[in-house]
């Protein structure tokens, strides 16, 4: 695939359907064009229900497939190629996310078609016969579990980190400082900062920015304005939210205002 892909504008070819929770989302739709290089803290799963799409890592060549899994915090670009399918953002600290993450041997995995069959079938039923298929949360868990063969990982997060993550998820206030988080874990700020980055894979401040963004996604869907969503998720202003959205998702936050929106309970829990 040529470099001219980078010049293709991104546009919807169908009305997108968003199912969002505080920590991730399921998106169903059809689009054309390239989402430029970006990185976020979710495990990204994309499953096409028809034709292949393309993905590439930073400074890598394009690769085609009908299913991909991208590790958290990996810089990547995505060419929708006009495919109709589903995109899923999975919290890597959840039980299901930790299971899936432990099986990923590459930053970007192209999933064999045979391994996608069960998920494709359930997604089709969900789209075409919504009252005959699984509800959204069960469908999301089904897709992740079908892509996670083998036993769950033995390794779990340090319980002190788990305690902090659970409190952050349960709180309405995301203005949590490193010192406050360290106090929750009964560690000094420097020791907690080291432990958190070792366990979660990114600095605490970067993780909190990601949590604010996922909360802003839900707020955009319900508030329907970027300014109100920025305020609800404790961003400095709409411009700050927009910049962060571009960096982590590769597009403008207004993309969430197109199509239908449903807020659902989180399908996952923090890995104990």
C-alpha cells in the first residue's frame, strides 16, 4: 500500500453506532480513509464483517486483515478501506484485558479469519437481529474471550495498584494527584510512581489523562457539546480535550456526535 493513503480523508459511509462506558467503547459502522498515527491506553480490537482493512505501526509497512489487535500505548495508523465492522476498546487492567494482553506476542496482531468466526457471527446477529442476539455487554465479553484462547494469566496486578485503580473508576472526581494515589496505597509518592509505571505500563499522570478522555467520550455522547464534555471530565477547556483526543484517538472528538449513542455499564472489572 502506498504513502498516498495518508492523504485520504476520513469519512463515515454508514451511521455509526456507539456503545460507551467509562473506560472504553464498542463502535459499529463503515468508514473510508486513514486515521493518522496515534496511541492510547486501550487494547484495540477491530473486526471487519466484510472486506479487509489495513493497519501499520510507527514507521512500518501497511498490513491487511479482517481482524487486528493492537497492544496498549502502541503508535499505529489505521486505514478503514470502506470495511463495515466493529471496533472495541478494552481496558488492559480489566480481567479480560489482562488475559488478552498476556497472549499478544506482537504490538499489532493480525487475527486469522478462523479465529474471528464466532465473533463475526455474534456481531452480525447483534446488528441484524438485535432482539435475538446478546445484549451489548455480553457481546463485548464474548468477542474478547473468543480472542483469548488458553488459560487466564497467573500474574495479577499488585493489590496496592488495584486498590487505586478501583477507587479512580468509582470516583466522580478525576482530580487525583500522585500524592493522593500514593496515600491510598500506603506508599511514598516516588515508590508508588515507580510501582504504578512498572505494573500499568505508563506514568500515573498519563494514565489519569487517559481516564479523563474515556470519561469525556461518554460525556460527549450525553452532553453533545465538546465544551460541556471537557468540563465534565476535568479538562482545562475544549481545546485541551480536542488536542488530547487527536493524540490518543487520531481524530476530532466531534466524531462521537455522529450516529447513535448508548451508555452502558462497564462489561469488565479491574483484575484482582
